[in-house]
C-alpha cells in the first residue's frame, strides 16, 4: 500500500547565507524524501525561510533597506543554494506570507477561545538608549546556572541550561552595549502546563528518539512554565489581532509555516491540504530538526496544535551539530563554509555522500574531517563505484558497437540476484535513517563488482579473438552491477543517477532491477566523477577564513559549523603530544586477550557508554566502553574483540569496569573496536 508522507525541515533564518552546517540536516531530509519516492511512496517536502524577528529588522536597518527587501533577497540566495545542492523540496515558501499570517491568527484565536492564552505583566530588560525591549538573543551575561560568561539570554552554550533573560548576571545589551534596565511589560502567554498529560503520553509514544524523549521528560518533570508568545514593538513579524503594538514571537509563527507552505503548494496542485493537518489524518507527518530546537518542536508545537484542533507529528527526527575538524564554531565568527563557496570548487554530491556515510539515527554530533572527506570520496565514489563503469564501458563501445551481450550469462544470474536481494536491507537502513550502514552495504557490493572484473580480466581476454563474446558478457555483468549500485545510491547521488540513466539509456527504478539489462544499446561513457584534490579544499578554507562574517543562524537553524583558521591545510587538527616513551618491559606488562562479547546494552543515564559482558575463557568480565555512538549494542553480541585483561578495575558510578576494550578511530560514530579472527581462541594472548 502506498504511504502518504509529508516531510518538513527546520527553517533557515533569512538574514544570512546557508553553510555546510545547515546542509547536514537538509541533505539528511533530502535523502529520506528521495528514498521514499524511490520506494514508490507519495512523499511531499514542504519548507520555508524563517523571515521574522528582531535580528532581521536590525540588519535591514543597518543596510538602509526595508525588512521585506532583505528577506526577498535572502530567499533568492537560499533557493539558489537549495538547487545547487540538488535538494528536492516540493515547495520552499516564507514565514512572511499571507497563508502564514492567516494560519497564525487562526491557531492563536482557537487557543485563545479555549482558554489557553493568558495576559500577564512581567519584568523585561529594556535598552533605554535604543528605546526598545530586548529579545532574549540580544542580551548577554553570566549564566545563572553555571556562571559561564558571555551567554545569551535564553540558554547557556556551556551547560545547556534554559532561563529567562532577566536571570542573567551582569546583562549587556547586544544592540547598544549598555546595561539594560527592568521595566514592566504586559505580554501574552501560552498555558503550556495545561497540556502536561497529553505531552507526557505523546513524548513516550515512540514519536521521538529515545534520547530526545528522555530530554523532554526532564523538562516535563521540572514543571512546564507558561510560554511567552508575544513581543513588543518595534518588531518585524505579524501583529497580534486586537493587540496593537504586540507581535507574535518568531517561534509561534515559524512552525506554522510548515502548514502555510503546504497550503501554498496546494494552491497550485489543487490538493486538499486541510485533510493532511486535521486530527485523525492518515497522512504521515515528520519533522527533521537539530537538537537545539527540540523543546519548540517536542513541547510547544504539539501543544499549540492540540489546542487549535490540528493533528500532531507522526515523528520528529533529531540530529546533532556539525563540527569541522572537531571544532564547534558559529557563523558570526565568519568561519563556516558557505554553500556558495563550496560550489565554486567542489560538486555537491561529494558532501552529500560524505554526510550520508556518517549519518545515523542518533543525536550525536557529526565531525567533518577534510582528510577523511578526501580519502573517503576518492576511494568510494571514484575508486569503487564509477570505476566499475569506466572499466567496462570502453570495451562495449569500441568492440561491440555499444551493445550489451544478447544473453546474460546463466552462471552469473545467482550473483545478480544476490545484488538485487540486498535491496531489502539497504532500503530498511534508509527508512531508519541509518545512512552510514546503507552506504557500507552498497560499498560492499561495489567491492564485489570490482573483484569480479579484476578476476575476469577482460583487458587480457580481449587480445584473443575467440574470447570476444566472453568479454562482452563480462562487461555486461559489470555494467549491470553498476546499474544496481547507482540505483541504490540515487537518493544520495541524484546527479550521478541522472548521468547513469543517460549512459545506459534506461530508467533507474527498483522495479526495473528485477531483470538484468542485456541485448541493449548504451551510449558512450563520459567521465562521471573526478578525484577531489587537496588544493580544492585548501581554496575553500582560504576563502572561508578570509571571507566576511555572516549572521548567526536563527530559530530554525539547528546546526553549527567551523573551518580552519590561520595557516590553511587539508586538516587543522593539532595532534596530541606523544606520551613519555616506554621500553619493551613496560609493554610486556600489558595483557591483551581475545574476548567474546556475550551481552551488551546501553547504560541508562550515560550518553556514550555501553556495558559489555566479556568471556575470556577463564572468567567473565564486565567492561564499560564509550562506543555507543558507533555501535548498536545488540549488534555487538557474538563478536570477538581484544581487551586489556590486566587493567586495574575502575569504580564508576554505573558499576565496576574490569578491563578495557581496544578501539581505534577519530571518535563518535567513527570508532571501531579491534576484532580478531573468529577462529581465535577465547582468552588467548594477543602478541
């Protein structure tokens, strides 16, 4: 049965350029949407620019233009970058639209009528020099929770605490640099606490990733406070009906733009958009967001929808931030690589594949390491995938008039079916947003295809006239492998898929893979991908470091990025200094043993730890290992690994760890436990 699916992404803020941090989420969304379409489901992606708020108003003033002119220009730039990175939204709209104004008013009025909106006089920080009340992000001071300096007025980047701007110590206005004063101000609040029971049930229903549900449970357990949904003039946004001088807070109308964008799309397609948003709808609704906006999407948004009689999301998919060479920086420092800069020097599909190879259904941060990027793209895309076609196409074009063998070799049918049967697990990984696992499965197929061509040696056989038919069949098999692999990669590499369709003169669909392609004319092969050179990355980083700083991301950004500073290299990670030398006697004291993992499970209350039960032959040990981001615990059971068996037991708050598992890699999801041959004897020494 065909599924009907509606997908959204967090809204980019309309006061600056898109960067590679934004693309982490947008590529994640696009891959999932393209996979759903490949699988035959009806999937729409509706999206918009987040175009309201004080930052936009102030930037427009600084440029001497109206806010409407600023957001129109930024929207054009964002649309250019969206197309440049091969993203496929069905509609890209703006929060500053009549559809959004009407829907914001409707959702507000319904909640007001239901008693969910209250008015209250509160103390707010006021900049007397600029004669304006200060939004949270325009105040900085000392965090009231941990004491960290230079923190914004809504949350602390150091300890992740949330608070009111009035709680900051030593607050400073970011507009004038003066110390703000407290003044009375009447504001409108959404009574979030009324929805406590509904939110507890909804957040525990499987709608959210486990770690996200746990985080929201903390907020629920601490008690839900009324949510301030209004802002004082001057403010760029929608004025609240019957409340002159009061405007909807940007975070009220921003998520409503998901509905507004869908309504705008429906005005062109003629579909019934209301049916998708009514309670009880059979349309699946999913939001892709960053971990910094979980509270808005996991608490405020479903409560607002419930209060106004709209349906709630089917699922919310949350991701971590992007770091570059393990540095987490902000756009305001001018250190993030913009899409415009990237596309000057590199194709978008290289980054699309790199992100896909590292993305999982987890909220851990993803690190962009340029050395790893260069190696992985060149090895996988150029060395494994495109190499299959380039090795086979020339023989078909030059020696067989561009025609595949009349009959697919019978002895290779079973292997062909092995390739097509991999579809089930690869599509399952796409569905689960375990893109890294999907890429690994596909690269195993590519390795198999290259091994087949290496062993068959068509370049040797072509020298013997009697082997001509064999060469044509070998290359036909190789190009069919290529066809299957690119079909599986098409959600990630749509441009490569289009080139392959033109080259093979066929459509790449899952249904078409049921039978191998033979007795079929193909077109002359043209290079599809070229190697990434370190000089291209150097140019990107040089331009980024010397470029002008942009503006901080706004309500919907959900991602941060960093790039090199100082001398530009393909990698700017500073290696840890070497530890003091040891002699062979010291090394011989380390007792490395082969161990069987008999049990593994995540440690409750720990972000990274997995509790392993290890059988080393003589006894069983419990070891805590920080590998949760790299491995699903259930997948570890039954594997063999290497452990330090004579490490002094360490008492942790979760229990006693009696040993250490050896692992390698840069960390996070790229961490690999050392695994000996399955034939190794349990408890045997590793030398």
